[in-house]
């Protein structure tokens, strides 16, 4: 079973920032936090991952709590193309990903 | 190829038949994963290959499901005596194999058992 907890759905307006929360209170010290997203009728797509420090890439930022029990994926300016299911996953050394049901993000124009 | 390729994209089969689903990973990727996804659910892990060997097959639901990767590249997921409950999208992913690296997913094969 997935070990992370996410809200079932969230809504955002286009051009506004989006903060997607994730709880992973039982994460081990060596497991990374991975985020993937899945657009309709497509396979999941990597977004970002991190261990302890906050991470930035061209798609998003990942803010990790100091105790590592939660994290937040930040989309700085949501677009209609960002409408997807976002999955937060604890990842171990084998890259085996255990998906939960994720957060369905709706973006309103 | 540029990405993970899965064939066929759609497969309709009759209950009780045998099916094979193919995955072509990104060239050079040593790790390969199979998942299946039912409507409204997240992908469910089935099996993971490192090279030619199945490093973790704990997600295979029963002995009707089997996967191979004989030369460490292309993989085939085989389902015997298909049941209507096997209907789902079967996803394949590959990664470079080093820990905590990005996994690249294919578009999936939609299997429908009638």
C-alpha cells in the first residue's frame, strides 16, 4: 500500500501558483520523495524528487519539511496543461514506485 | 527510440485466451518495470527487472501472470487464461538503474477482456 497521504482533489486558476501537499510521516531516512503526474490517457511523467533539501527544476519546486514528514509540490504558474493527477511517492533504492490515488488538479481558465 | 514504446496500444481478447504485451525500454536502461492501472486508481506495481533477471515480482497477482526480459532490453508480459478482471491499462517504465533516478513510462497497453 502507498505510504503517502494526499488530498483527493484541488482546484487552481490559470497563472496562479499551486501548492500540492503530501504527508509521508513514516518515511525512512534514506527514502527519497518523488512526484510524478499523469495527464489524461497518458503514462505517468516524472516531475521532481528530493531527499532533504528543497529542489527546483524547470517544471516545479519541491519544499520538504525539516522533519521530512511532509512535502509540498509547488507549480509557480499553473497552466491548463498542468491539469493532471499528481502522485507523491516514497522511493527506495530500486526505484520501485508504489502509487496511491494521487491528487486530481483542476485548472480553471 | 526516443522513449518507452509499448505494443499494442489496445488489445481486445476473449476470456480464457492468452495475451502477450510488449515493452521496448529506452536504449541503455537496465531497469524495467511493469505496472497495471484500473480506472480511477493509481498504477499498481507488478514486477521489476534489473538486466535480464526479475529482481522483484511481488506484485504479480497470481501464476497466470509472467514476464520475461531475455536479453536485458525488450520485455514481454504474458497473461494466461485471461479473466475479465484483468482488463486494465498495462504500463511499462524504464530507468537507468541507479537508485532514485527518473523513471520513464510508456503510453500503456489497454487490455480489454470480453
